[in-house]
């Protein structure tokens, strides 16, 4: 099951990517755009695929579920955390037809890279619909629903110091991008046992064509070793496409989640692709 790749699903639902031969190019002057007033709009599509037979390479999906939400991201400007730590605040709002979730991220650029210092969450968001009383098991962890799992692996906070009721501070700050950006560069995002090893690696440079235009992007893959075996897991990964205009697209792929209820395992498994796609932006 660990070696399965969602070939048919990726072909059906992925956007068209047009690659250029840019393997030897380095963006020495690349800096993630954190100017006050910068804004980005995204559509988020959570696609869940349910199946029972795990004996085949490509499972026959018995049921599917798609949840759509919209996100807006705005750089609000300079903020001093604890009155001393200078950061740049970014506010995120996610909405669907009935609910809103908001969060704040605190970044800073320096010569070595883009670092995240803290984050804060608030509001509420009802997760993708599920059967009454079901939960999701993955890598020995249990989650109330898929959204909780996806958000957890994207904004993992195992080591933090609480500054207020909901503000969490990374100690030390986490390097989310390494400067200069160069294909093949790889850096540690989290050390092992924190709670597991995570790296990020610049895989390629591509032109990504969306409905709003074409963007010259770096493809950056998030690598996970959640089972602490010294090998990168092949059933969970995140891929970012980042350009000088910011984050253009993110894909979160999780394979082989297990459904459970009050009586134990239900016998159903879940594969997922959670995609954020840029629909509009204003960047200085």
C-alpha cells in the first residue's frame, strides 16, 4: 500500500504544468514578498477517495468527497512579539459556505532564508463531512477528521512556547525557505523527535500555467520521516510551487489513511489530494 501512487487521480485532477529547462539557474536575489499590503487569494479543493480493497496497486475508489473553500492572505506589516521580536505579520482567512477560520503567521526574511517565528489561530471551521462518530488514523495518530490531519501536518507545532491564549512561538525559528534558491538544495525543517524529521528540497524550476497567468516557479517538496526509520515516507508529501509573486500552488498528498468509529476499524481506507491554487494577487 505504501508504494501506491495516485496516477489516475493526479492525471484527472491536476492542473497543466509546462516545464522549462531551468535546472542550472539560481535566483540569487529571490526574497519572498512580504511588503505591507501584499495580498493573495486561493481556492482550496480537498478531494477524498474511499476504498476497501488494499491488495491492488491502484485501488477502485468506492466513494469520493470534494470540499471547496476560499482563502485570503494579507501582509499587514511589522509586529513586535513580546515587545521585542521584530516580525512581519500575515493574516489568513479561510471560508466556505457557512464557516470561517482565521490565523496569523509571523515571518522574517534574512540573508539565509525566510523564517517563521510564531503563529496564531482562531475562529472555527467545520471539517469535511464524515460519518457520525468516525475518526481517521494515520501513522499511529488519530484525528477527528481529514481537515485536522491536513492542517496538522502543514502547521505542525510540537515545540512551542505559549505567549498568549493562542499564540505559539517557534524556538528556534523555523527556516521555511533557504536563500539563495537553487535546484537540489535541501535543508532540515524539523529535527528528528520534534516530533519527527522533516526536510524541504528544491526539486525543479517550472513555468506553471493557471487561469490568471503563467508563473516562473520553484518546485519545493516537503519530506517526512514520521516512522523514524531514516527513510523518507512515500505515503505523505507536500509540494509547493513558489515564484517571486509568492506561493502559487500547494498540493498535500496523503495515502492510506484508515477510517475508524466507536466499534474500531470500519474497513475503509482514504487517499487524499488537498490543493491550494492562486486565483488572484496584488504584490509590490
